[in-house]
């Protein structure tokens, strides 16, 4: 009984933690949960919760951290590269369409789009939290639904 509880918790924790990782996020957490034997809906919920954890942290802290790191010689170039790449590649579209652009950007389940990238761009564009976070939340929910449908379909075909 006790081993089953720990086994179940470790699978759930693996899915939750996979959701928090950049690049993997929700897009990898849902298939991971399903492959570990969790129900598709439960995997989606855990992946969604995990992927949303970094958003407020990034939105509130990335600008002060980047401003501090810009003052240090070893990190100045890295911060500039990250900022320029994020803003030049995604910034104009998100800035043009505002919260709707951010929502669509996060909702597209492709590499390089998602909560981490969306939160970074929103913070660098100085979007207010009360607008950025709901856009990221809804966009991530849409991406989760898309990934859930794709994953569930793929796993049903394999079975």
C-alpha cells in the first residue's frame, strides 16, 4: 500500500516537474503522464499546474534580475543576447496585438512558444501582470487542450 502511494506520487511529481521545465513545459508533461499510466485528464491537469508555476516568477523577477546582470561583465552579453532574441523574434507580433498576441503565442504548441517564452517577452515588453498572466493562463490552457487531444489520439492508436 505504502509503495503504491509513493509510486503514484513520484509519477505525479515527475509530470508536475516536467511541466515547470523550459522547452518541455506542458507539451512534454502531458505525454509523459500518459506514458507513465496516468489518465490523460489527470496528466493534463498536472502538466498545466506545473507549467504555470514559473509564469508569475518570471513576470515579476526577470526585469530586476536582467538589470542586475547587465551591470556584471560576465553576464552582460548573455542578457543582451536573450533579450534581443526574445524581443526581435517574438516581440513585434506580441506588441502589435497586445494580450491577444501573447495569448495566441502561448497557445501555439510549438518549440519556442509557451509559458517561459511568453512570460519573458511580456516582462521585457513591460506588460502589466493583470493583463499578461490571464493571457498566458488561457493560452496555456488552449495549448494543453491541443496537446491532450493529440496525445490521447496517438496513445489510443498505439493501443
